[in-house]
């Protein structure tokens, strides 16, 4: 599912960011699979990789101000 979502925003991310995000997603998935009971710490590491993907998406907003969310007055917000 995450891979599909990333594919949907591939153009907005750009190829370099997209490739990095896909790599992080694959690594996170492997960590989650290796820690099904959340008892060896790999789930926590996987969650950190998901936050890294979020950072990549946020970076892409900075490069594309028109893609950033705005409030009712048309001002760009940090949300």
C-alpha cells in the first residue's frame, strides 16, 4: 500500500526522492516482518524509517509551494 501511495506522488517527489522513499519503505517493511511481536526493537526502527519518508515528502512541499496546503485565506500553512 505504501508503495502504491508513493507511486501516486512520484512526479511531485521527483525521481531521487521517490527512489529514496521506496528504498526506505522496503527496508521498513522488512523490519516489521522481522518483528511481528514487537519484541526485538525492529518495529521501532521501521517506524523511524516511516518518519524519514514523511520528511522526504515534506521536503518536496518546500520545492513546490503550490502543492503546500493553504488555509481559507489562501495562506500557506505548515500543516
